[in-house]
C-alpha cells in the first residue's frame, strides 16, 4: 500500500531484553521513526534496540506518564503509536494500521486496539482481554496525562475507531514477576488516588471493589471462557484492586491520625 501519512512509534524501556525485540519486529515495517526512552537498562536491551533505531534517549525515571510524554514530544510524524515493550501487533493489527496510513483520515484522531493478554502459554480472548486501549493518535494536539501509573493518552476532538486485529500483551514473565508487578502498580495507584483527593474510610470498600472486579472480569467479560488461566487472571486483578484500595485506606487513616495530633 502507498502511504498517505507517516508514523512515529514511541516506546519506553527498562531491562526488556527478553521482550523488546518481539515488539520492535511487529512495528518496524510500519514506522517511519522509532523513538525509545530508556531509564537505565543493564541487560542488553539497548543493544537490541540499536538494531532498529538510533533515536534513543537515556534518562532518569519520572513515572510512566511523564516518560511517555517525553517520548511523544520527540515524535515528528503524522500519527503516533505509543506501544509498550511487553506488547506486539499481530499480523491483522499490522494490516489495520497500514490501512489507516494509506487512507484519507477525515476527522479520525484516535485508534483503539483490542487487547489479547498472553499468559502461561495461552492467549486470553475474554476477561481482561475484553478491552481495547487507545494506543494510536494523530500527533497534533496529543499528550499523556502527568501521572505515575495508568496514564491516559489524550487527543484533539474528532472520531475514534477500533481497529481489527489484536494488540498482544505479554503481561508478565512468570508468576513471581506478575505478583511483584501487581503489588508495585497497586501501591502507585494508591498514592495517585490519594494525591487526587480520593479517600477510603472503610476496609469494606476494598473488599467490595475486589469482588466486583472478579465478577466483572470472570463473569461479565467472559473470563470463564479462557479456562483455568482466565480464572487465575480474574483472581489476580481482584487482588490488585483490593491492594490498591487498602493502600488508599492506610493513607487515609494516617492522614486522620496526623490531623488529630495537630488538632
């Protein structure tokens, strides 16, 4: 296909030598430039990346939102695809992106990509995979929210579209990595909510929220159709939500105690 538009691919990394090449291979034929911000890899990640691009920045770690915004600010093409090192486009998704770049866009400004979590040798098509995160935007007017975790990719007003294909998400390397990642993200989420003015005054809230998360992923989104790995995934996300709101409860409790002392 002849291209009407150019594409910048942005990526942030830290010790992703075992996963980043799969990601880069899936975008190399689509990208006019690949921009990487690395925050101190020591495992050979940069050696792999250098085979695909020379647009590499070595930086500190300011948090997910700020780091992705740094990468976005270096993009110079019409469209920007912000992908994570543990993700990759399947062939159908690659074809979908190629079509977007070859057709007149009209007022199209944002593209969602259906997820497919890859876990323990299985592709999950339901449950947590029943989402389509926004990953590709028209560069003009785009930005990331300034948060430590679970950042949002913003765009100018216009039409959004969900592409065909899958954004494969190799969420963690093994169970231990998954537990560590979940705990880290939960605590970051607790702190983010606290700074945003949210409070949790009862431990009943984390319990109910975790139960709802399990019901949402396993029942409403059909996680049971993904078998035993689908069940494990639903339990893990319920635990993550429990940890996040329990963390918020502890921060709320300590704030109350400090106010009582000050009063």
